[in-house]
């Protein structure tokens, strides 16, 4: 069994991250498997070296050890680009010049609100024809969207944790209706969370993706991409989210719950385990 923790160094780790990392780490150790670390730093505007350093420090303090070298997404931009070129040549992605405002304008229905998918408003398809692959034309400097009609196939994945436990079937129609043409490469990044996470989990040989239940819907996109790119589909453990006393899930900017804050106030790693229900 190989699992991982994949934080973005865009803020302090909080109790929710501690839970995710400890859970994945404990499961790997209990199974005699491997626990890997990946730094998801594709957002060059928001990722900071100081946050990355703090991640290593917090994890070590928690008693977490990771196996092998740390993977950093910022060092894999070539891999993401090559994959996009392949998808472009196969006519599975198209370039999109729509701004958020264009999309809102194109989808505004007076009666009902625009349909929402895991990434926000389901894209109405404005650029699907105009942005499609032209032979000989290089990958243009725009956002790239997945043509879901062409990409989606029947597939499934296994959920092994908490409330979604079981096998989940995915149908092309469901993907077209509830997800749509998601962005696979942002113009400012040259990739996206979805594309990078799929390629990296495969490159690291991950057999179990352990992460928060907030990413459950995004997993359908990942499974479609795995099929498209001929990569194995791992098992998924989408765990409960750690919430504050008002039931709100913790956010990166919620500094009050930052691990470093608890550390400074004298909490021990055992206290943290107890606070997240792993004590
Ligand atoms: N980098 C993501 C985050 O920090 C987690 C992605 C994942 O586990 O798939 O929220």
C-alpha cells in the first residue's frame, strides 16, 4: 500500500491537515506500506518557500516520517506540458479564452441559477468549436479545457473510508451534465490541480489517495483522466473534515487553528492526535 500527503504551501497547516497527514501516515505504517510527501506548489502566486519549510517542520514535530524524496510539482511542469500536448493532438482538449464574466453572462438563466460542478459554473461550451485542435498549430497560450463529451467513458472507483464507502460508477452522461468541460491548464499555471494530481499520484505509484471529503466530487474528474491517460485508478479514502465549534470547515487562512499556534501554546503531538480524534 502506498499513500501520500499532498499539501499546498500557501498557508499554515491546520488541524485538518494534521488529521489528513496522521491518518495517511498511520494507515501506511499499519499496512507495512509507504507514506509519501508531495508539495503541490503549482500556484506560483500563492506558494511560498517559508510555508513549505513550515510544512516539513510541523510534520516532523507530529512524529511523521515520509519515505523517499519529496515530490514538488513546480519541478514537473514539463511533464504536465507534454501530457497537454498529447491531449491537444488527440483533440480531447481545446483552448478557451472566456473570462469568468463571459461564462456568467453565457449561462445566466433568469429563473434558475447556473448549474454548478466541482469547479464552479458548468462551462457552457462557448469555445468548444473555435478553440479546438488545428493541425500544425502549436499549443496556444490560453486556458485549456477538457472536452468532456470526447473524454468521458464508463468507469468506477472504490471508496474505502467514511460516508462514501463503496464502489462508485461514473457515466459519461453524468460527467457531461454535472461536471462539464473543466479547465485542465490555467493560462497562468500551464496546468491545473486535476491534471497534476493525476499524473503525480501515478508517478509516485500511489495505490491509495487519502484526502478530505471536500475533494470527493473532484475524484470523478481524476478517474476520467486516469482512463484517458492509461494510468491506474487507485483506491480512495476521503476522510471526514475537521470543523470548528460552529461546524465550519477549517480554512488555510484560519490562523487560530494553525498547528504552529498550538505548538507555541504548548500543545504536544499527543494533544493534537486527541483533538482530531486519533488519540
Ligand atoms: N493540495 C491539496 C490541498 O492542499 C490536496 C490535494 C489532494 O490531496 O489531492 O488541499
